[in-house]
């Protein structure tokens, strides 16, 4: 895989993880520019079909920057986002897509360094030939 | 009808254009479907550009706008307001963040940043093509504010809110109010002491009927959102602690600062006797009542002040200037001279920053015979013991770096401000912090007291070093902002709610089970049982979307069409 062609789609959340991604920029914590973000309201509202669409259209990886326990909509967010990942993994397997290409981690509104660490390591993983 | 879109690419005065080729971005998007106008601008948020946008919308009968600039947390509302003023429904405006998520995040890769910016703008255009006119949802907001911290900022904010007829809960973890104010002596340039100022504030506080003062109280729980927060307080008393819930529409955080504590050995601190910090010096001076100034059994005839200890650090983490300490040190040295006129003061500085009216006391100090030595940033003074006195050696910038030595009986380390060591409030409300570890505002100039957490404002030194006057200014500003959240009794919220397609829905209960707000119920429609979503109770989280086996539920502004059109563009 050509190093420059790795593309990651990040689903962030408007109130929690997107501010952290903004702050990563503010602090000039660099990460690969092929990481694109779409902000949603809550990570437990991401449809598996959107993730599958991203793979179908050419994204190498999808990263869900989940609300985790900070979710302002409810305590069940982590569990529900986990269920979305589980459901999507099944769909990915059916299509012959390696499940490791979908990753999820809870990111709080100040977890900028953590975000950068996650996307950099995900990028490295996706660069490996088996992916 | 086909949309007519106007696109504006902001340079942000170089913040974007230094790393992103904005002309290239404009050229890449100007021929996109529906785009009839594409421009670059130095400051999209500037008044002149806002007027141009207004004129463009009217002249070209635009039905949608995209501005590619900073984070939407900063200017989404600005450009929505421009759209509204020009007669365009504000939900036809789409924001592309090409600063925090392109130019700054990839300032190490200009080509990459530009390519990313092009796709981000194209994705915003894709969304704008599908955007629909909407009306905001109006919710009730409690007319009450919790002020956390009863130092000078918290007190002023609470009094100000009360005078605007808001119910105020003033929460203080200590058993007394005043915070660090009570420990200040003369406050420049007004020549009022911290104690006197606190007495005045206490008198003002007593007059306010809308304030509930809760001392020995800590906020240990937080739930809800702007307009309706529930805070759980732990209140300590002589018979143990109790908990209590309060409900407020907004929270104003004014938790203050700590003084920097030098490390052992830093300029001789904790290693050489008679090396103390500025707060310690103030305590000693306040209580000194003998004819001679005596400390540790030694008569003090000379005092050396070393400035910028814990601030403006070349090697340490605290790169910031603590703003108040130059003035505080000069004022303390003047107070010393007034009490003991024969004492000689030596000031070892990095350049005195007694800005504004505070410059007058610097002049007074010079006239009183104090000696100022400006040392080099990279060569801080060397402090050693010498024959029962303390030697302070430094290269003096103003006399061609010539080494100057002063012998002093007492060394005062002019320590700056550091963030409050109790981080519980920041963690509880998830308040972002800046590189200096103080709480971060949304924008230093444009939204200086708001945080990214809706309904939560910050005031005083929890936001960064400030003197008393600046703390009061920010407190009044934060009070006004928190008041604006609660004063109308209602707030406009985004009309982002879910809706179910009755034709494809076959009631299965999954969406209702997933909804944390009981907004979904079963109704009879089109001859079958289907889901119905209550617009007034739906919070727009979207938890019902992925669980629907027939994909019958969509969320306004996050529909399959909108999301997939953006994904398709970004994948290019």
C-alpha cells in the first residue's frame, strides 16, 4: 500500500470528541492530513451503513471517536457504540473487509493528545501489508 | 429547485493562508455543482465581509452558503446570523473547519493541508446542496446560575447576576469567602487592600436576596445540559457531610489559582535560610511590628527580589507571564520602604511589566532609590550563601551584561500563578485546558468567557493569570454571558430531531428501547403499527438510528443522503 494513499475517516461527536480534535489543531499536534472528520451528534447514532459506505468508496480505515462515559445524552452510549462496532464488524466480514480497519476509542473533549496517538497508531496499522 | 450556493474561503489573517493555499481551494471548488459564487477573504468574520455576504445573498438570490474558516464552535452562529439578516434561513448555512482541522493540524505539510481543505470544502458543499430550511426548537431555561468559587471573581459575578434578578448559588469549598483576595495587601494602583475590598464585597453580598451562599461545599456531580443542569453538592458540616442537588440554567466557574511553589534549591529555596516567596514575604511584612525588620532572628537591611520565578520559564513548562507579579513585587517593596525607609531593595528582573497605570508605582520605586538589574533570559541569577548574607549574582543587560553582585539579608522569589491544583471541577465539566493548563475560552478576543461546553462560562484566574481588576472585568463579562443563557426563560436549540418513515417502519420496539428520553411511541398509521417520535422530547442524539432493522429513522441534518454525500466526497 502506498503510504500516501492511506485514508482514515473519523466520526467525531459535536460536543465531546470534535472539540478535542480542534484542540489538537490548536496545539499543532500534527497527524496525517489524510485523516478526515465528520462530526455527528453522538457516537451511538452512527449507522453501520455509513461506515460500510466509507469502505466501499475507498477509505482504508474508519475511526469512531466515541463519547464514552462523557456522553451528555446518556450513560448507555459506550455500550451502544460498542454494539454498532460489533454489528459493523459482522457486515465487514461478510464483505471480506478486515475488521481491524474499524476502530473505536472514547475521547473526551480535552483528549487531543490521545486522539493524535490513536490516529497515528491506526495509520501505522493500516500501512501494514496484511491490511 | 436547484440550490444556488455561495462559497467563502477565509485566510484568517494568515492562520489559514500561511499553510493552506486558499486561492487553490477556491479554484478547486468554484465549478462544483450549484456553486455560483466563490471568494477568498482575509477575515470571513470581519464586518466588511459580513456585509459583502449579505449583499451577495441578496444580489444573487443565494439559497445556501458555505464558509470555510475556523472551528464552527467559534463562528457557526456568526454566519448563521449573517444568513438570517440577508433573509436566508440559517440552516442553509454550512461550515467547513479548515483551520483547527487543516491549516493548524497540518502546518507541517502545506500540500497535505491544502488538499485536505479542498475536500473539506467540497464535503460542506455536498451537505449544503441537501440542506433544508428549519425552525429552531425552543426549550425552557431555569433562571438560575451556579457560581463555583467565591474569590473576587466569583463574588463579583454572583452579585452582578443577582442584580440582574437571577437566582444564584454561590458555591465555595472553603469555610470562608474571598479566596486569595484576603491575602493581598495593597492592590495597585487604587491603594486599597485586599481585606478592605473583601469587606466591601461582603457588604454587597449581604444586600443581595437572590444569592444562596454555600460554603464548605464542593460540586461532586453534574448532569443535564444548558438551561437545565443538575449539580450535586457535597456539603461538609460539624456532623459529617451531606449531599444536595441544585438545578441551574448555567454554570459560571471561578475556581481561581495557586501560587507557584519553587522546587527545592530553585534560587536557594528551602536550602538557604531567608529565601522566601512573595506570598510568604507579604505575610511576614503584614505582621512585622517591631522597629527593625527582623526575620529568622536576623535584622534585615537589604532585600533582593528575583522576578519571574515559575513564569516565563526558559526551561520549565510555564512559558506564560503571570501578569500581576511585577506590580505585586514593586508594591510590596514600596510597602516595605514605607514601614522601614532605610532598607535597600534590589530588583532582579527580566524586564519590568508594570503595564498601564501600574507604571506609576515603578516610577515611585525608582524615585525611592530601589535598584533594578535586568538579567538575561538564559542566565538567571545565581543565589549563594556568603558570610552570613546571601549573594545574588547576575549579568546586567543594561550595562553590557556586566556581572553585578548584590548582598542581601533576605531574598524574595517573585512567584507567579499556576492553575488550581484541585482539578476536580475541570474533570467534572470536561472543561478544555490550554497549553498553560488553565481553562480555555472559545476565543480569546471574540468569545473570551465561554467554553465549548454549552452554558458553562469561566471567570477570573482559573482562565489564566490576571490581576484583581482583570479578574473583576472577566467576572462581569461571564456574569453577563451566563445571564444571557437564562434571562429569557427559554433557549433556542438546534431543530435536530429524528423522524420515522411510516411506510417502511414495522414497529419492533428497538428504537423505543434505545431512546434515553422516552421520545418514541407506537402509533397506528397506514393500517399498521409504526414508530412516532415526539419532537419536543427528542434530543437529537440519534441513538435510535442504527438499531432500526429497516433503516426507517433519519436525523435532520444527518440524513443518509447528507452523510453519504459527504463520505463520497471525502473518499475522493
